[in-house]
């Protein structure tokens, strides 16, 4: 029998202990490097239009609709909310279907002082209620003078809107919430003066950006150059990202490879250490192919989104 001296025993014990410590450190490092599952949410609008093409009403049976949304691979739901009472209805249904509501979308009118104050009060009331069920981000797209119209806001109205947007952002931040500014294509008209003023005319501490990549692309005349310029200019302000794709400038049936290089977009955001809330908003329009049912379309979209944005977990 080999005798083990006390010194040898202590040395062996230290070696084993060191191995355990190193193993624990290696495991912890691996945990830090390994991204957690991406939280993927979906906006309400896509489900409305996909249901419409099947002659269904998403809001008629919201419980069933949210169940289908969850079964398509989504973790969260971003609704368009008009009043606090809608949150009371949504809360139990979200819980039942295993969905979170980390963000919500609200309309606002901010370019007229009197209407702006009313809008701010309305958004704050909705936000206070939503906060109680876990909402963190409030997304708003200040309404145009007329939906579908050609009239543009003048400089005075843009100044009022920017001031109102920042006022709303300040009050939301005081509540522990984040305001994320959203645009459609209208704000990109006339050298994108409305979009840019909402960015440079507000304090980044109170007004962040919900980048709807495809609306920027379309509003700039289907320009990927313009989209990636916006990323360079305002990328660090992005707190939420809306995902939509097109092929030959027509919205595709699923979120997939197409006109916008989302791999490049994801790489850019990771490069500047920005990991926004990811919200799918793949929708249909005239010319969009119709080859699959709603749930299957969103199931394919969610799988693609998770591949492209996997590192954002």
C-alpha cells in the first residue's frame, strides 16, 4: 500500500479544490457567454389583417386569437390600446395564454397644444394601468394632420409636437417607463423633416426610438441606404425594433430574406451594444402572396426572427 504523506494529501486537496473553483468559473463564464432565449413579441396589427383575409375578426374572440398567437411561437403581445379599461380585459387573457405585454402601442395627437395635453393625460392613464401587469415600453406614433392626406405639419406644429413628445417622455420616465417614438412613411416626406425633428428636437433621456425598419425603408422611397443611415444616426436611441419584410417592395407573407438585410441590421445593433425589445409586425397588403394560414405564417416568421436575432436574448 502506498502511503500518502500529509503534505501530499494537502497538495492533492488543493489541486482538487482548484479544479472545482476553475470548473465553477468556467461554468459561470459559459453562462455569461451563452445567450438566453430571445423574447419575441408580436404587434396586434398583423393579426388583424391576417384574420381579415380569412374573413375572421381577431378581436371578436380575443382569447382564441391570443392562443393562436402564442402557439405560433410568440412570447409577448403588443396591443394598440385606446383606454385603461382595455388593460383590465387583456390582463387575465394574457396570463391564461402565457404571454407578456412588455410594450404597448398608443395613438396620440401632439402637434396642437390643447389636443396634446389631452393626449398626454390619456396615454399616462393607460400607462399607469399597463405598468401594473409588467409593461415597460410605451410606443407612440403622433398622428398626422389627416390619415391618408397630403397635408404636412409646418415648423410651428413640429416644434409643438417635439416639446409635447418630450413632456410625455419625462412623465413616463418618472413612472419608471420608457417612451419609444414610432413613425410610418408620412414622417419621411420632405427630407424626413418630421422624423428628424422628433429625434434632434428631443432629449434622448426621455424620447427613445422604436425603429420600424420597413416604414423607414418605404418612406425613403424603398431605400436601404436611408435605413442604414438612420441606424448610424440614431441607433443608440433604439429601445424597440419592429420587424417587417418585403420582396420587390411588396410585403411578404412571412418574415424572411428579402429587400431589407436584417442580418446586417442585427450585426450593426450588436456592434454598438444595443439589444432592443423585438416585436414582429409582418403584415399583408395588396399583392402579398396567400399560400398558408395565419398561424403557420407567423410560426415561420417567428422561427426566422429567432435565427436572425438569436444573440439578442
